């Protein structure tokens, strides 16, 4: 990207409006009405290395994490079930950042259960969720978790089963002071309504991206309700090839990569979206964070689509 196409990132700013054009960096979001975070964060899923592949690199993972914070990431997404045969995401975050900067929010997820071989064999029952929350507390080295998502359906497609009993357990742990804010992941609009009938929902984490816009209605629902929407696989996640013709046109117009445009598109698509791209590469991290200063105009958004 050229300097004429990237606008400076402000030190601070108001909560984004409903405008679809980014003009001054990623902007901020009031998470749960209580914590101000930039809308471009960092995902820790890739830090441990491939879940069943090559060993991760501790020094590299620590360097990437610290650099993400240096570049402005103030929201980090992790989970105790993010681990490879040799490394665990929470351990790496603790080594890189502990004691954690007071302006950094670390969110985790509970629900899917993995054994030491890496197999995702079940979802935690209500009576197992306290143990999963305590596992995250211990591995991160904190007394209170900033935000905990109830992840539904293991790591597969969304499942429309009731979630109230499990979400109520997390709500009770919030009342105990073990959790500050609550989120849900891989859910339907009906499950969001069910959760909100029990306790405030600060964030939804679902699959959504420039070439994968099936969840567009829920994105808009979250924006209307003041709930953060945090896409996973916004850059394809290795499952969706970012190779659309219009995506190539917009990338070429801005001298940017398809990944940068995908990040910028999400930020422009909805004021509720907080992007959390993950990487274990310093080069990719720098590229991802630079995307927060990429300004897409109305012509770009018309090509890429706003509503799926």
C-alpha cells in the first residue's frame, strides 16, 4: 500500500458510526459498554503451531505476541483448548505479556473438550464448565477472566440446540467475580436471544468474511444491540480461498493484499465488527495490523458487498 492510500491511525476516537467507509483507522468499540478496545485485535490460535503438525517456536510466538501489542492490538482472543503437541496458547501469552498491560483485554472460550492427542471429543456439560474456566484462569495466571465465550458445537458448524443451561453456569461464575464479561460463539440468532434472556452478552464470535457472508443478518443484529461481532476465519482460515475477482480488483486498486482488504472490509462492513486475525509470523502480523489503516470507499464496498 502507498502512503497516499493509508490514513494515520488516531490515538483515540469515538465509537464508530454506521458509516461503511473507513477514514481514520480501525476505530474503537465499547465492549459491553465498559471497556474501550480498538476494532483490530489479535488471535492466538496459531501461536502454538499446527494442532497436529510441526512443533511451534516459543521465541517466535512470544515475539509475535509482544509485537501485536506494540502495534496497537488491545484485544487478544485465546482458549485453553488451543494447543499443539508442544505448546499451549495461554502459556505463550503469559510468557509474552505477564504481568498483562492494564489496557489489554484477553478473551477466552470454553465448551469444546480436547484430549491430549488433540481430538475434539465432546462439549463440556454444565457441571464441567467451572473446571474449564478455572483451567483458563490458572494457565493465564489471573484471578478474573476479562471475557469468556461459550463456544457451541465444538469446532464444527453451528448447532441450534438450547444453550441456556450452560450459559447460566457462566453467568453465575460472572456473579462470583471469576468472569467480567460474557460472549457466545458459533451461534444462531435464537441462541443469542436465549443467552441475552439470562445475562448480558458483550460479544458474538461467528464465522464471517468478505467471501463468506452468510451470517450478515446476525452481524446487523449485533450492531443494533451494541454487541461486538468478532469474526473467525475472516481471512479464510485455510478453508476459504481469498481469490474472488472483485477482491482482486479492490486489492489491486489499493496496492494491498487480499488479506488486508478482507480485514478492512470487515471493519467497514459494520461498526460492531472487531477483527481478530491470527498469525505466528511477524511479517504477516505487520501486514494484518497495517490493514487497519486501509480506507475502502463506497465503490470498493459496492464491489465486495455489504449484505451478502
